[in-house]
C-alpha cells in the first residue's frame, strides 16, 4: 500500500534520504535510499522523485545528508562544497520553483549561522582561516538538520491546510477532474490538488474524481488514479483527449490541479496539458482551481512567459510505453514537460495562507507579504 508510506523521508540512523521510486509505480513499491549526490540528481531528473513540493523537500533533506560528507578543515572550503552541491541539485530540473526555494532555505540557514558568528555573508569572500572545528561542525549540522526536518514537517501541515481551504469549493456529488499527479506522491502527504479531495473523503462527502492519464509520462494513470483508488475514493481514469467529452456530458463540476510555479501576475506553469484543460473548462463554464503552497509562488517571475519550461527526451513520446518505436525514428518530437495557463482561465489559486480569486497580481503580493 503506497499510502502506508510517506513519499520520502530522512533515515536518521543511516543518514540517508529514503523515497518511493515513482518510476516503478503502480506495479512495484520500491523504496530507495541514497546519500550520493549523483543519485540524488538523477532521482529528480528521472522523476523517481517528482512533483514540485516533493522535489523541494527531497533537495532540503539531500543538502543535509550531503553536508555530513563534506570533510574540510576550514569553513570557506566547507561553504564552497556546500554551494556546489546546491547548484548541482538545482540544475536537475528547471521549472518547479520549489527546488530553488528549498535550496535557498538551506543556504540561508547556513548563512545566518555564519553571519551571526563571524559577521560575514557566505556569498561574499570571507577569510579562509576560520577553522571548522568540532563545535562549529556540530552547530552547522544541527542547524541544517533542523531546517530540513522543518521543511519536511511543514509540507505536511501546508498541504492539509490547502485541503481545508479548498473544501469550500467541493459539494456532495461533485465530479472533479484533475490532471497529472498533484497528489500525496507529489508532496509528503495529502498532495495539493488532492488535499481538498482527501479531506472531503475523510468527512464522508461523496465525490467522483476523474484523472487525466497525462501523456507522455502517465502521472495521472500511474500515480493519481493509483493513490486515490487505494484510498478508497471513487476514481475514474480517462485519456487526456477525453476531457471535453466528459465535460460536455455534464460529469465534471470542477477542476483541481497543482502547479510548479505561480508567476507574479497569477499565470501558472503545470504539467503539459493543463492549459488545454483550463481552456476547455472555460468553454463549459466549469471552475478551474489551482492549488499551491506559497513555496510555489515566485514573485520574481513576472508572467508565465518568463517561466523556463523543461524540454524532455523524445523517446518519452515515441518509445517509452511501447515495445518498439511507434513512430518513424527520424520524426521531430515536441516534448515540453509543462505549459502555462494564463490567469484569466483560473477561478482561484488556493494556498495554505488563503484563497485568491481575482486581481491575482495584487492578491499574490498581499499573500506573500504575510507568508
Ligand atoms: O513532471 P512532474 O511529474 O514533476 O510534474 C508534476 C506536476 O506538474 C504537478 O502538477 C505539480 O508539480 C504540482 S505537485 C503538487
């Protein structure tokens, strides 16, 4: 039962990060364990760990585990290697802002400690003669450990709160469509888009969830349909090109999706196909809700056009789920991992700090001021 496990966690006895390898689901439940930077990088790149919040938490725990393996005698050398690890993990995937957010939290934690003790910022040149004695090492490790664990714990609380906040948009008997996996597996527990769904289920509100298969990597079929069915929720799987048919048949009352980055104007990047779902929902006058922790909001990115969209290997489209390539091997393939949904297609952005329903630019600034 995948729901008996958290998506990922720190094994403090062996000082490694453990995680469910999501590429193996739904057929095998494989728990992997790592303390190796290349394995961590590949785990994110290959989508063994995926979903914006989960990637962020994984990176935070990884930074702590990697810091234990930096054996240097002076602080400057420690900091240099620490920052190299952060840059390396950050280069694994570009779109989900949670990755850089979590890495920045870990960098800030180290920085605060250094500033407090030595009055210098780690991004500046500082004296190389500060020795990394046992006491300093202990304090650094302790601070990084506590920060990583707090990011992990907060993810659970934040997702639960998104669920509480989103519940007001769910009525008994609703058909809810979701795209990709913004579920438990994309976070530590609850998910973002699925949090209101899990909470509705907990409260005995009867709903039907319709999961888009989500070509090309099938996160909807392999992960969302799987985790919701295991949780005992009434779940239906459909191919991505069946959304309009479902909506025309009156089976969908709302759409709930997650996202990888919210720009300052309220445009959102999410799994490829989300924009199409939003356009169709608008046509049928169906509300379209985006669920996001505030760690996914990027006020420094002005609009959706400024979001870097990850392009992935063509074989994911032509070969991955087939015994042989199903298209001419010389054909050009278009395989962006995400698309951007413009703010005018979004009914509300549901965060743990509150709900924004109109004037997203203003609402996001106010919300982030509080966050
Ligand atoms: O490529 P993936 O599987 O990491 O894409 C995931 C998504 O697009 C999710 O919808 C998004 O990260 C939100 S997860 C709460």
